[in-house]
């Protein structure tokens, strides 16, 4: 194993992690901005008003994106196991 291989392998794993987390983070960001705008417009400064919609929307996004996430994770794991003999050399 060369240092370039290890760096490339870690880079690929980090990219996959970021790609998988993107739907939930994007939904959380969008809902947070909408709730913040509504709070600023109505002058309601309740902390649970920001927390509950974000949690619910992230949960729904996770449920909707779960098949895609599992497909990405299974493909990555399959590639790692298939290429394991090449990695050991």
C-alpha cells in the first residue's frame, strides 16, 4: 500500500460520507432558513419552534433518501470487498 493509495481511499470514503449526508443537511438548512424568516417576520422567538420542524423534516428526508443511501453504501462496500485482494498486494 502506497501513501497515494491510502489518501485516495480515504478521499473516496469522505466523499461518499458527504454525498450521503447531503440530502438531510440540505433539508435541514432550507427548513431552518424558512423558520428563521417566519420568526423574524412574526417576532416569535421560541427555541422549540426551530428545533421541532427541523427534526421532523430531516427525519422525512432520511426516510425518502434511505433507499438511495443504502444503494450507495452497498455499492461502495461491494467494491471494497471485491478489490480487497488488490489492496493487500
